[in-house]
C-alpha cells in the first residue's frame, strides 16, 4: 500500500484559503483507508493549532497525523540533548513545543536582565513577530556558547499576497551575526524523516511513500534523499522553470492536489 506525506503551505492551502480539491482528496484517502500524514516545516503552530486551521477549511483530521518542524525539533532535542534553558525565536507553536520539554524557556524580559547568559539552546523558526531585540539576544547567546538550532531551512513560504520571508531568512541573519552553522531539523533532513516514517507506519503497512510538496529544495529534495516518490504541485513556491535550473526533478508534476485526486482514483480503480 502507498502512504502519502503532504506538505501544507502551498499544497493544501495558501494562507487561510484551501487549495481547490484539497478537502475532497483527504476525504477520499480517509474513505479508502490510504495512510497519510501532514509534514510542515512551518513551526508557527503546533499540531492542535493546525488541526483547528484545517477544520476551518472543512478538513477534519486528528492531531496525530500532523507533524510540524517544531514538534520534530522537540522530539529530537528530547532524544539527543541534555536539558538546558532555551531562547526561542519563533511563533506560538514553537514556543509551546519548547515549553513542553520542561527545560525552561527564557523570555525577552529575562534576557534583558542577563538571562541570555544562561541559555544553552537558541531555537529558531518562522517568527511573524520578529524584532531586532530577539536577534540581538539570540546572537549574544550563541556567541556565548549556546547551541544554534533551526527548525527548517525554508527561506520563503507562500501566502495569499504572494511569497513571504521564511524561517531560513531569519536563520541566515543569525548565521551572519554569529559565524555559526545551525543544526537544521526539518525537511529535507533526517530528523524530520524519522518522525514522519514512524508516524506513517503506525497508520498501516506502507510499501511505498509518496511525498507531495511545492518546494524543490525541501519537499522534493527530501523525497529524493530518502527514496520516496516525489510529486510536485504548482500551487506554492516552485515551478517547472525551477526544475530546469536546479536539476532537482520530481517524479510527477501536477497543477494541484485536485489533479492528484483524479490520479489516485484512476490508480485505485485499475487495481480493483
């Protein structure tokens, strides 16, 4: 049986607007018992928050099938690092995940009072409320020896008005101010794959994994790196011209998930 991993921004929706056919596709997968999960590099929400967002679009899925780069970061830190205070540059979802570690999150007020000196981990994701002050204390903590961790490398992400700056743009600023390379958790890297593979395996026996995404440098590169079938949709960031320029080649390019639904229906009917 195939199992599907879906990116979210630019694949299932853009901002608060669902992509045409997304709800019907998910209902089809549920009805047919085809395992699927969502894997987003966007850490501004946690799985509970993303479930509410999807519900507002008529897509009803349990939290357990939603993985964010923030969740993957927490799980990786639990497994590989010793407890230590954390300074977060990111949205509410990432902050919640770091608070769940129970190691102590240093807020801005504490940082202003010298708390940045006690920070052992600076964890960075997409931060809609980014300020110079956050970058300042992140820089000070990293230069003081704190480990630099990035949730994901996406320099941009698609929204209603167009393409917005992503976590990778914030990470780049800290790289420039610290001369340090971060540990990156999200797609296309192995920590995200290990979490996704484990979650998908719990939903049923999966012989082949399909990764459905909109970005060549994360989603499609991720699929290629770990032996998944790579499906690119054109409702997000990358386009066919980018394929020629980068040399990163999806196995299939579709206009949107609406066409993927038709493709899957044909496959299912042929196997019956």
